[in-house]
C-alpha cells in the first residue's frame, strides 16, 4: 500500500522533540509531508499550505515509541504460572508450532492494536508465519521488523529457508515500512553451525539480526554445559554480534560479555517487565550504559509481561534499578524516554525516534488533561519528563501517526475494526489450543 503524500500540521502542542538538545517547544508546531517530518519549531505565524490540521492543545507531541523486543502473542494469561523453561516446553513452543498464517495474522493484528493504543509505532517482532504478520502490519499501518523463531531442525520451529522466503515476499513492503530480519530463538535450541549460517544469511541479504541472549541463569548454565562458554561468548565467536544485531534481555552478562557487546557495537533490548515476571532477574543496566552500549526497551511478549503498554516498561526501566542499587540517581526520565524512542530507532537503523526535519513521521500525541498529570507547569520540562516516565500509561495516548498516516485518532484506530480483530484473535487462540501437541501432561 503506497503512502499518501498528505500534509499534516500539528499545532498548539507541547512538542517534546527528543532531539540532540532535548528541545521542548510550548505552543510548537510539527509539519509532516508524506512520511517525513518537514518542520519542527515555533507555531506562531508559521501556518502555511493546505492539508490537514490537528489541534494539539493540552497535549504533548513526541516521537512514537519503539518496542525493540517484541513477539506477537496469541495466548496471554495462559499457563503463565510456570517458570520460563517449563513454560516454553509445555506451552509456548507447542502453541507457536500450531500456528498457521491465518491464526498468526489475527494474533498479530490484536497485538499491534494494543501496542498502537499505547503509543508504540515500531515493533521488532520475532515470531512465526511472517506472511501473516506482514499482512497484519501492512493493514494496520505499524512499522515492523519481522523475524522468525529459527532453531535447529529437530525443534520444529523455523528455518533459515523460512526467512529467505519471507524476505522475498515481505521485505520492503508498504513503502519500506515492513522489513524482515534474521531471528534466532535462543542458544539452547541452536548449534554453533546454525549461528554461523544465520550470520552468513544476514550478511548476504543485508538485513538485521535479532536474538535472545543471556536471559536466564538456566540459559547460561546450558551454554556452559554444551559449548563450554557463556551465551554471548558463543555468539561472538560465531560472528553473530555487530552493529546490525539486537540482543534481547542480556540479564546475566559477565564483565567480559559486556565488553564484547560494546566492542562489536551490538544493541541491547532491555525488557525489565518480562525479566521480573518470569523471575529471571535484573539486568546490569548501569554497567551496560557505562560501557557505551546502545540500549532500547522492549515489552517482550504479552505472554510474559502481560501488557504491551511500553509506558509500564519505561517506568520499570527506571525504578527497578533504583530499587536494587539503592540509588535514585539511576534511570533519569529523559534518559529512559530516549531509550524508548531514539535509541530503539538507532538500533534498528531507522531514521526516526526524534522530532526533527527529515526524520520519519512517527509521532504520537498524549492527552495531558488527566489528573495523573496535575500539577504541570509546562515551562518546566523536567516535570513533564517525570510525568511521562512515572505517572503516564498507554491510556493517555490520544493520536498516533505512523509513516505519515494517522492510524489512531481520539483513541480510535482508523485502519482496522478492533471489535472484529479481538473476536478473531480469540477464535485463533481456540484453534491453536485445539491443534497443540503438548509433551507430557496437558497444560492448564
Ligand atoms: Zn523474547
């Protein structure tokens, strides 16, 4: 679907640019042409040209959020009393083995609906049946980087060939809004040869790499047992790491592994909500930041979070580290908001994540009229940053523009019938449950 070259003028808002100077412009204006921002600045006397005008009075205008580690989810709230390894074996893998393009399509649409409602404009989505996902992303209008759950053949998940096929069919669709990346599920299901082959494929196709690394202690123990090295050391030796690689979780990194991430320019998706819910621990965020690693934020999956509201993740990305380190200087609001926007865009090689002329037009408007944002003195930008990190939730997102197209307005999605999507996603879950082959005892 081609983007319309509509001109959109957003006026009278508090424009939080998240640019290099962290400029905040009260009564500012953002002008979009096609899928690019063409003007950001003072609004007075600047209005010109035709097109559509959006009045952002009483609203903050900021870059859309980038959910840097994402899985479409079909079965939120199911069997989620289990620890990670058991959960994967008895529910997650059987469920995703039972997907087809149609069930994946409805699950993706429902997932993307919730994300857009919470201000997310880009997802880095590792899942299966990418043709179904690509169709969903194209229709709903979200920016999506899609990767498979590639594992060694005996695990019955995806193969490198699946990614070649998805790349051929979907990469660059919707005017470049949809991409395909190479995705490795995790090291317990991968041989070193598979990691090397996956890296070769990413290089050959010139696409990004998405992988889970060092998520849990059990994963690290498995790696030491099978490879005699820790997960990130194995990934490094196989050439996986690099500036085109997004490593998710990275909870249990040794000092050496942090050094390898920094040396290779690998980006990390920090997913504190999932790590906490699954009992996996707290990542060494201060050390990773000190090493100069680019960190973005992800919700992971609705099955292990259980919310796609990235504002929850933003808050946790600050307060969890303050709690465990007993240090309230950590996770300052402006830094955490940058993780959720421009750092994520940088990790994906996207020209977005900040409001500046020439950048991609992924923009959200947040309604500041809620009592949650009282008191607010707009001329004190620090207070606004603080509100957005500690007091906001996804429900304050009023309007979302992705790639220059309004996909939500006054909290109503413009591209899909949400009621239908929710009903179909429920049906899809029932169908998948009916097809699942669960090893051992049936899941509850
Ligand atoms: Zn994950």
